[in-house]
C-alpha cells in the first residue's frame, strides 16, 4: 500500500513506489532478487539492485534523506533525494520510518568520493528509487543498536552526549543486543573456530563422534555435577566427554574428536568459571611418544589462527570496531617449552613454586 506524505497540493510522482507492504503470507512470490548488503562494492557502480535491511539511522531534512540500512554486520548508506522520480512525499515518508524497521529498497549503486566510515560498505552508497516497509518497529525501543554498538573509547571521547547501554539492559533485551555488528560477528567467528577445528583434524584422519550428555554416573570425579531427575532415577549432566573418547580409542578408532555442551556445577562468580560451555575435545592414540599428540595440537591451533585471519577478516574488523584489540600473533611452528623452563620463568616473575607443583 502506498503512503501519502506531506507534499501539499503537488501530485505524488512516486505513488506506488513507496509505502508499507501488506503482511507476507507466502501467497505471492515477486520476481525480485534481493542482493546482500555485504556484496555492494564499487564494481557494481551504476547497477540497480534490491536490498533488504533494518533502518539503522536516518538524517532527513528538506528535500533529502540519508539513512543507513543494516543487514547482520554489514551496512550501507542510502540517499533519497527529491528528483524527477522521487517525490517530496516519498522523502517525507522515509523520514518518519522508525529505527529497526525492516525495509525493501531499490536503488542504484554509486561509488562515493570519500569513504563512509560509519558503514561497512565504505566506498558505495545506494541512491533510492523505491522503498517499502516490510515490518515496522515500535517507535520506542528499550535500546538503540547505535548506542549498544559504541566502543568504550567513543563513549569516553565523544563530543556530544552518548548513551551507555548497561549489561542488565542488554541481557533483558538480548534479541536487540544481538543485532549489533560486533555480536553478529562474534557468533560467526565462533562458528569459524568449530569449522576450522573440524577441518584441521579431519585432514589428519580424525573421526567426529557425538557423546551422551545425560549420564548415569559423574564423568569426572563425582563432584561439581548437575543432578537431574531421569524418570524415577537420578542422572547427571555430563562434565566431559572423556570416558566416551577413551572408549572410542580402545575400540580402535585411533583418532576422535567431539564438539558439544559441557556442564559443570561450579558455584563461582569469577569469569574463569562457567556452568555451561561448548567444549572442543580430541583424543588420539600415539605410537611411541606423547609429542605426537603435541604436534597435532600445535598444528591444529595454527590452522585455526590462520583460517580466522584469512576467512573471517571482516568479522574480526567488526568486533575490533567495538572492542579494539591488537592483531593476534602466533609462532609457526608453535613455541614449545619444557616443564622446567616454565617453572624457571615463573620464578623469574616472582612466583613461588616447587619443581613438580601443578602450574594451574
């Protein structure tokens, strides 16, 4: 449905080219290809495309409206300006769209003279020809994505007033908080770690296994377990897949790994204790020396580190924008210290430790 804006008595030359779409009910299938915002690059200059994204920010005044469309951790600047094909009513309509509304926008990709540093697609912008609201957001939201995505340094150094989104607000409105570019990227990097872990081990002949998470007895020592009711009996959430990995090795699998949830009833408030996390476990038989295992683990870590840098550079950049960090450095081959060397280093740093004490 088209929306009438404030255009006075002027005819609306954009009628039918903007407005609010009816509820999508899968009855119709438009002959329209939506392009990913992350794929908008200078090579597409002059190309007309359709994109779908959330309204991140907008600045509208007079006869033009700048707004940013966000799709996951990618974003692009859009410009709607009164012209022979864009009416004042259409610009007025866009100025009233609420942030986080989902929009379908048709526009022409144009290269920019200067980089748009606030967007992921810094070298292009979209000149709007059509725009439709797919799903309108509420006028007032518990938090704004723009605020939730600010870095600590921008909050401290900002010229104007900045809103700090507290952790309680983030967790109470987690769906909105997960829309920030950094959070979108973190989940993709986590996926990448698991993918690269699998690739590194499968190339060396490892077999992936899936192990039970509800077990009859505690898997590591009997302490710090979650007890659950299993029909008329008691059962426990698995602390570790250790037993099942060892069973697989004894069954001549030789090399196995598993990725899955681990549960530990550690009643601690420190950041070094988690009651639930995803564990990446491997087990292998060695022929003559445990260094065979150490070699595999070292190669695996370097495969993950290189893979993240090569395949997830955009995601890492998105995280660094909100949480700045130095580039990760590692050695190839990995550094290997003997136990006695580690003890000596601790003593040099002022730590009192015996020759055979547990370093943890």
